[in-house]
C-alpha cells in the first residue's frame, strides 16, 4: 500500500448524543437516529443503551444485521436460530445476521445494569433472506494492533496490517481504539466507505481539519475518492477511548417497519405475516 495514494479524511459533521429516559430501568442515546437511511448507508441506526433486566422482551428481526458491543456489564442472550444462548462481558461483541428471521432476547443478570451499543447494518437485497448467523466475539480473542500509546482491537475489517476473520455480508470495519494522552494513530479505510466515530471516554482531535471532540460526541467522516484508499487521523488530548464504524454503501431502497428492514412494502407485510405464523421460531422455514 503506497502512502502517497492515501486520501486524508476530514470530519464532515460533529454532534452530541443526548441520553433519554425510556423507563425507570432504561436510558437510550440515539448516536445514529433511525430514519436517515440514505445519509448513513449501509448503517440504519446506532443506539447507546443502559438498562436492567426487563427493559427488553423477546423480539424478532429480519433483513438486517446487528452489532451489539458491550461497553460495560454482562449480558445474556438467546436466539431461535440456534436454540442456544451465551454470555457477553465488557469488550465483547455479538454480530448477528437476522437474515430471513430470528427471535431473540438480550438481558442483564438480576440486579445488574449493562451499558452497550447496538448498530443495525443493512443487508444487500440478495442476502436479505439468508439463514440467520451468530458470531459471538470475545475481546480476549480479537486481533490487536499496538503502536506507541495506541491500542486498537479489530472486530471487523482491518487496521493497518491487522486483519480480522469476521464474516460479513456487507463489508464493515469496526475497531475500538484506546489512546494514551498525547498519542496519535491513523486508521486506514477503503475510499468508498461511509463511516463515523463515537467517543466513549476522554477527548481528542480528529481528521485532516483537526476537529475537537469529547466523550458523548459523534463524528461523521468526510467522503473521498471511491477508487482510492483513505485514512483518518486520531490524536488523544487526554486518555481516549472510541469506536469507529465504516462500511460499503449499498445504494438500495430501504423500507423499515419496527424490527424488519426490507426493500419493498410487500416484503415488510410478508415479514409480519411470517412472524405472526410462527415461522421465525423454526430456522428450517
């Protein structure tokens, strides 16, 4: 990879995420609010949730993928596709492909509060009805890139020479970065990718235009030449922890209703019929 071919990304937009009280046991902050499909492509929404057991009930999904990243706490999950469950702790990721339909639930243990991010990623039309798939990815098993004062855990895609083996229908890069005060790092991305950064702790300076951001703020990356490689620079003003998501836009119609994301209204109606008829509970349907 030749450095001179790299395009330097700027920060196009910065905003503050406001936490909202949903119930006595649940608060949520819309990092990427639902509805702006074309602007976020291939991403649909990203919510930051803090909740206790009982905040969510068993629910279905079809036509999309979810990336559930545990910032703090412990969460138990169950799904109809495998008839199995598991436990995720701080730093773990569950990469769920809903495909043609799953029914699942995520719940903390009694008396515990979990803090997590959940990103919805659109599936290409040709993969909307694939068989469901779960990838439970534990922080201790993820490949890591380390440089002076910088630690990058690579959950999907790559960072420098470090490449994950995560399976993707929609190409997505997801990394968590921890930088010591005064350190800097450069994250490379395909020029065609849309992407954003969310600051979990501390503060830093970002992009070619040196935008300042702190905990609770998100930034949308500027676009570059689609044929090129690109990079985004990150510098820590104090100890900094962030997540970066980037992905290949699909440029396909989006029709979303509740937990279902398809390409047409008729496909959404069919999803509701299939769910009401119990077909999501049988992975062979």
